[in-house]
């Protein structure tokens, strides 16, 4: 518009007056106070836990500490092919797109339009053709329209930040899903190794029981022992064979479970070679009580949920304030009265559509607008109350996550300590059984005792070794559970006293992968 400055100022004065009146009316209504950031616990109650400590936390790829290429390969396959992880990743992508949607709703909106209308007027309408002199008229319009909403109360920005916090929460939940899958693969794999080791012992035990049965049958045949000794030997052999069958079935079931975890058929599972179980160096980090908040992905997700819910209360509060926007349009418009031709193809009279691009066909306008909620049937109050309830629920969920983390860590740490003590006692029993086998074999070689004593001692030694392997597997499973309880390799920089990252030109720029595992 080519308006003189004096005219512009005169036309803007009513707008300023309306805005001032609107603000005054809004100030008279009930507007809830801004919700302050809730006081969230920044440590986990682990004081007084008497367990060994270590200097560092689990690394991002914590499973590599076991130095097992087979395990590395299985976890890599699971990270690439697991449907559970793909589902969690899809939730992250959905949350990131929600950030973009929220950001797109803020700022300037520009739309273009072009339309041509050909209409016949009724012979019996308000303005009959006999009066106007024509039945048909054509109109063509071409222009653009711009709209801008002033975010004076921060509603749109709070919506963007809430969506961004939800994206961070989804990323933390994806990390939690990845940690669960990694932990399940490692636990199942180590269980398979333990079953393989126990199966080898079971075969040796079956061989020993078969030799004892042969000796018992020979002694009964010679009349040295009663027939009951044969039945006892057969019972012990059947028990050893049953254990062998049980372990063989467990081996196959664990392979099926591994195949399901890496999302392949059991036939396509990579060939696995049995070997000894790895050593365990499990202990708690010395700063577990303070740093666990940032190391547990479920706690991090809960904290981001609190941040998002807090921003939603700001959005609900901003609904009480007036919305101020400005609309502008500029374009060309031309009408042809009574022309029977296709619009725009002829040029003649002053009303011809051919004049659409003439200087006199220009149209433009500007519309400042203020929208103030006056009576809305309690919708604003109910919406604000719902946002406060969601915030309270998020805070409660966070407190539950902290409590569960403390219980989980303490349980696994104490269990690991107890199993370590049991393993020490079991090692003593294994060494004692080994010495008994040595002395029994020596007496058998000297001829003072027959082979039954040495075979029984060997059978007892195999049982002690089987229990030792079982305890070793339990210790590994507990070590994995402790790693999971500590959050694995996850690291969140969220802090109760630190606001969420600022919104950049790329709404998803601050969303990153924090668990050390590649995205599928």
C-alpha cells in the first residue's frame, strides 16, 4: 500500500487501542500462575551398600569386555535385525517428525491462489438479468496471502520444546530397548556356553556310571554283592542319562532363543563353537549413587517426560491470553460481465478478463486480528487441569523409576557378592574332590582298593565341577543384570536444573544416539 506515514500511523492507532483493551480484559480474567520446575531427586539411594567398587562405568559397547568375537557378532546382528529395536526406532522417528510439525506451525505462512469462476445468474434472483443486462459473468483472481501469528505468550515455542522433549524421551526409550536386547543376547549366549560345558561333564558322568554298572553286575554274578547293588547302579546311570538329555534340550532351546533375538531362523544362526566361560570383573562404580540418574535410559526418559509435561502446562496457560495475528493479501482480479467466451481468452471492454494483468486490476489488503477467549464453557480450565495432572503423573513415574533403579542395582550387587562367596566355597570343594580322586586312583594302582572308589570319586568331582559351572553361569547372568541396572553404556546429559536444548533451525539437531549402538 502506498500510504503516507501520517495515514499509516492514524490507521495503526485503532489497532494499538484494541490490543491494549484486549490485554486489559485478559488481565481481569483468571490466569493460573506459571508452574515452576519441580524438585526432582538427583541421586539414587544406594548409601550403605557394601560391595566392591570399580573406577569406570560400563563402556558404550560393554559386551566387548568379555573378549568373545561370537558374542560381538550376535549382538551386531541383533542391533541390525531385531524387530523390537526397529519398533523403538520408529517411535523415535515419529517423535522427531512431531517436532518438525510443531515447528512448522510457528512463524510466517504464505499461500498462493488462482481461480476462475463462470456463473449464470438466476432470472428470478435479487438482481434479475433484465435489470443488469446479462445472465453470465466470469471472474478471475490471482494472488498470494500471508499470515503471521505473534507468539507473545510463548505458546508455540512451548509446543516445540514439549515435542523436542518427547523426542529425547523416545530416544532414551530406544536406548533402553537396545540395552534390553543386548543383555538378552549375552545372557542367552552365556547360558548356551554353560550348557555345553555341563553337557560334556554329563557325558563323562554317564561313562563313569556305565563302568560302575558293569562292575556291579560282575560282582553280583560272582556272588560278592547282593542284586540290589545292580539296581542302584542302574538308577544312578538313568539319572546321569536324564541330566544329559535335559542339557541337550536346553542347548537347542537356547539356540532357538538366540535365533529369535537376532531375527533369523535357527538354521541360519551363525555357527557357534563352545569354549570356556569368561572371567567376571563385576562391581559398582564408585559414583553410582550420584551418576546413575544420567546412566539409566529409563530414568532419562522419565525426566524428559517431566520436561515435556511442564512445557505442556505453559501451552495450556498461554491459551488464556489473546492470540494476535496479521493477515495480508495482494493479487489481481478481473470480472467479465456477459461474456460467453472462456475467461481470459478475449480482450476488449473494460470488464474483460483480458485486463487481469492490467495495473488497475491489482487488489491488496492487510488485516490485523485479535482473538480473545471470553466464554468457552470451562474448556481452558479443564485443559489446564489436564496438563497439571499429566505433569503430576510424569513426576510420579520419575520417582518410581528412581526407586526401581535403586532396588535393581542393590539387588544385583548383593546377589553378585553372594554368588562370589559361594563360588569361593565351591572352588574349595572342587579342589578337595580333585585330591580325593588322586588318592583313590593311587590306592587303585597299588591294589589296595578296586576301581569303584576311584570311579565314585571321579563321579563326585564331576558333580562339583557341574555346580561350579552353574555358579559361574549365575555369576555371569548377575553381572549382565548389574550392567543393565547401571544403564549399560547409556549417558544422558539431562539435568534437573538445566533447561532443554535451545531450538535451532534444525528441530532434530540436538537429538543424538547415546547408547553407542548404530541405528538400524
